């Protein structure tokens, strides 16, 4: 189904195993209105179930990854509507996706846009990207991870500074504080993000899923519990055909052929 109003989707890569979702609301700098978030979560659910897809790239335009939640749409919201409509609940689908998601961020990633990028597993930034949590200037606070994920990633002082001032940081600073893993010239960003997805896609989709889960556990629990989860998950890989094949292929000095079994 390619009848999207607010996004574009395509499948790419040499092996046709990388999905690219492009936020496509250019006139509003990809402001994340309800319709956009519904389409995004529908697309993610579909790719999440698609056995041919190894990784998903999420991107925006050169000017904006996303300039935040849609301020015009949410301005009339009341407290009771937020509660009863479970405002922002559609957003959780992004963090629930089992396959790796790479955010390729050019331009503004502000408010909900920065939060959306942080729900992804890896962030690559174009060299003109800007990240910020400007909610404070609107008389509200972040609502989808800006005070939580950001703090875990960049630490208290930087997160506090960003959330309390609303000031943006540029791509270089975002890399320095560990918010993004790489800064890339803007025009090469999408290509590099797809290459990253392809590289991940050379491995077993099954084992990649387990590995993503294990890294994410680091954010949810104590070190002791996390290490136990990791070790048990490592043990579990020994029940898979892909683990056998991976080690056999190494011994036989040939590329592994994974089946996700
Ligand atoms: N929502 C709606 N429309 C937007 C948004 C937005 N977040 N951002 C930009 N637009 C629209 C503008 O209104 C404008 O539309 P129009 O042409 O109809 O006037 C169009 O996009 C182009 O924007 P600008 O003319 O402002 O472009 P500039 O290049 O001058 O400026 C900026 C770019 C700096 C990105 C500027 O647009 C801006 O500051 N945008 C708002 C950024 C922001 O505050 N984002 C945070 C929003 S709040 C949020 O995301 C978290 C919500 C959590 C809610 C929790 C509640 C409980």
C-alpha cells in the first residue's frame, strides 16, 4: 500500500532488504501530526513483519527531519482530551519495532522530532543537522522521551541545559555528546544510512533481533540483571541454525548463509 499522505516508503539496497521511510510533509517541516504518526506506525508494523526486510531507515528532508509535534494541531488540546485520547501513544510503536531502525537526520530534529530520532536504534546526522528540545519555550515539556532518553544518552548536565533553555545543538556537538554515532555530509547521508542497513542485513535477521533486544535491556535494568539477560540470550543463540552456520562458515573460510532459523 503506497497511498500515503504524509510519508513515502521504498525498499532498496542491493539485496532489496532495506526499507526507507521518508517523512513527507515539507510545508510544515515534517511536523508530526496525528495522521503522520499513524502512517509511520502502520508502515513500521508492516516492515517489522516482513521477513525480507533486515533494517529500516527513517529520514526526512534536507531542511527538517521533523520540527516537532504539530503545534497547530495540539494547541487546542485540553488536559482531559490528552488523557482520554492517550495523546502521543501512537509514538510508542517506533520504539517497539523489533528490527533495527536507523534515523538519518538532516536539518531540524526538534522536540518530538528529536524524540523520534532517539526512539531509533542508531542516529546518523547530516553535517547541517540541529537537535533540540524547545518545548519549554511553548510552555510545555517534552512528552516522548526528551527528558528521559536524552538524559540517559548525554547525561544530566547537557540534557538539563537543552531542556531548560530550548537551545539547539549542531551535528558536531551531537556527535561529541554521543547522541549520534556519525556525522556525514548532508548529500551522502541517506546513502550511508542505507549502507549501514545493508551491512546489518548481511547478518542473521534473527540474531540481529536478539542483539538489539540485549542492547536495549541496558537501558531498562541493573548491570547484574542485564548481564544475566545477555548471557542467557547468548546461550539461546546456540539453539539456532544460524549460530551453527556462522561458526561452520568461519571454520570453512567461506561466507555464512543465514536463514533466520
Ligand atoms: N508544528 C506545526 N507547524 C510547524 C512546526 C511545528 N512543530 N514547525 C514548523 N511548522 C510550520 C510553520 O508554522 C510554517 O508554516 P506556515 O508556512 O504555514 O507558517 C512552516 O512549518 C515553516 O516553518 P517556519 O516558517 O517557522 O520556518 P523557519 O525556517 O523560519 O524556522 C524552525 C524553522 C526554527 C524549525 C521553526 O519552524 C520552529 O521553531 N518550529 C517549531 C519547533 C518546535 O517548537 N518544536 C517543538 C514542538 S513541541 C513537541 O514537539 C513536543 C510535544 C510534546 C507534547 C507533550 C504535551 C503533553
